[in-house]
């Protein structure tokens, strides 16, 4: 694995030709995705700037162009008209001013009137590497590229740590005010959210206060990527607590959770109806961002990074890493979120295959088990050995995913076995396999499990408990992976 110097990680990209050879080389990788958004070169991480504007869905992702390393971050811009087929649009934001001299870090977007507005964290560092985070803004220009404001909307608060980032913009119709939710850390290293308000998008921002969440005053050491949305009359708060271990998550210290409750914008209090739930139970799901301007009060649309901070993955050896999850539709049912793949994803089905134990590199697998315990082994060898095993315990209604049998093992110290508990007996698994990712939807979205997966040439088979029904489709490409910088 390459050891990167600070100078290499924070080198500025001046010309597309500097990464053309890298693009052409990684394009030949057997792990390049077929129907998932992935980095044009280098590394992708958090999804940013997700919104519908004039019939076009805009999404950016954190991008380091040089390789599979967290360094100088850009926003890379992709667009879609249906959330299924995506095209590369080039650099969205670049770190080219004083306020973001060491990175255009995560944020959000919102469409208002004729304009699409982006909000991001400008990561400034002094010569001694002291960080100052600024909340900055940009507006989509006629050339389909965001144009940054010359100055930030506001700077950091001195009474919190340097960890103040990931602005999420929200319009409150009742108050006729915009609110920005910012992930933060207190001086005594507790995770929290700071809230700012303004009647206008690009000026007039004032500090409203710290979000109060009763019962969660000491929950994690930093809350990244806060997102709040109202679904069917209930408020849902989604965030990524860091620097803490949580039950059932092995040794990971980075998580994605949600709370359902009620948000009071006068007292800045989110009152949960109950405890937190995991947004996804898999090994690799983080920094989930919801889309703005969805236009349906009964659902939200969300996308996440298939990866985790501090983790390492096999394609680092090829100088690239990262992927976005499939967009998901979020609804409320029986006091919890139900997540389903984006509507229309079935249009990517190419051929329905006769199930024979062979697993295509890019496919959708639907499995309906019989009653009782159940086993599904993905990425097995021809003799059924090895692979990634999903075992369902009917007595506890728990799916356990164990990836220790795969040839390419990674992040072993973080954990290779995790549970996906269910509220109801397992009746259906909908599984989306791409060349380096696997997304499992159980019981029509009651629970989900997302992981990176890197099968070798010998690992394209599966086994399943007798009595289960299996349907299998190959999937057509849906992301135009052109070299656009």
C-alpha cells in the first residue's frame, strides 16, 4: 500500500490531463461498478449537494483525484433525470480560495426559484496546519457548474471544537425561515448539531443555538452529516456519530443512525419517540444525505457512501476507491423507517436467468425462503465453499452476515461478522450485486445491509437452503463513466 506524503495528498489539480492516465488505467479494473456512481478517478466519499432542480437531479461526492487517499477534497458533480441513469458533469467545487484552501468539504443543496444553491464547509488550514471551518455557498451557473460566493456565510464558533462541518440547508414553511444544521463537537468532545437561521439563502445568517436531543446529550464524539426531514407528519433526524462504539457494530467507531420524533424550531429541541436505530446494518454505509425538493410529503430520498472513514479496501492497490449506494426511498411504517430501492430500478433488469448457482458480476437476486432457519452463501466457489454467508435464525428473527470466507479479506480488525435483526419473520431478500458492492433489502425494506465485496474469479457462485424460491436478473449499465473533469 502506498504511503502518501502530505504534499502528494494535498496537491491541487490544475489540468485534466494530469489524471487521464489514471482514469484509463482504473477503467480496466474488474471492480468498476456497472449501475452505481463511482469516482471518475481516485477516491469518492460523502455524497453532497443532492437536490432536484428544474427536472434534473444533481448530486456531488467528495473527491480526491489522485488516488485512494483522503487528501485535498473537491466536489465532483453528476446528474440524472430519473435517479437511475447518471452522467458525469465534472468538478462541482474546487478548493481555490483562502477559505477552502485545504478542501471543499461536505454539504447540501436546495432549489429555490430559478436557482440551485449549494452549501459546503470550506476547510482552511494555516501554515501550522490549524484548521478553521467556514460555511460557504455557491450558485449553479449557466454552464452547469457552481459559482462560489467570494466570502463565506459565516465562520466557526470559538466555543466549540474545530469540528464544525457538513451544513444541511432546510426551509421551514411555518417560520418562513431557512435553517442550517451543522455537525459539531463540543469542547469536551461530545457530538452535537449547531443551528443557524436566516430569512434569505445567501445573507442574514445568525446563530440560533445548539440542537437539544433529550437522552442523547452524550452520544458519540462528533455528529457528522446531520439531516432532518418530515415524512408523513413525523420528523426524522439522521446523523453519523463518530468516535464511539455502539452495540452490535463490532469494533467500528463510525455509524449512521436515525431518530423519529418531533422538531421544535422555537426551542431547537428534537424530542425522540424512542431510541435510535441503525440506518443500515452493513459493514460499509456512511454519511447518508437526503435529497432536497423531493416534493412528496410521504417519502424522502437518500443516498450514502458505501465505505467508512479510516477503513481500507482492496482497490486501493489500483489507486481508486469508493461508490455511492443506490438511491433509496424512505417511508414510515409502524414507527420506523422502511427503505426501498429507488422506483424504476427494475428497468435495469436485462435477462432473467434460470437459477443454477452461478452469480453474475452485476445482478439482482430475489430470494424468498421457506419457514425456519435459512442460509444463503454469496460469492462461493464452484464446490459451494467459501463466500459471504447470510444465516437467518428464525427463533430470534436475526440475519447474520459473515464475510470471513471470501478470498479478499479487509478491515478484519473492524469486524467481519454483523447481525441484521428483523421485527418480523424473514420472507424476502432483494439483493443488488455490483462488481464491488452488495446491498441487501430484507422484507421489502424493513432492514438493509450494505457492504463492499470484491469476489475473485473463482467466487461467482451461490448456494441457498432447499425450499427457497430464487429469481435472478443480470443488470444493464446505468452510469456513463466518461472522463469529464
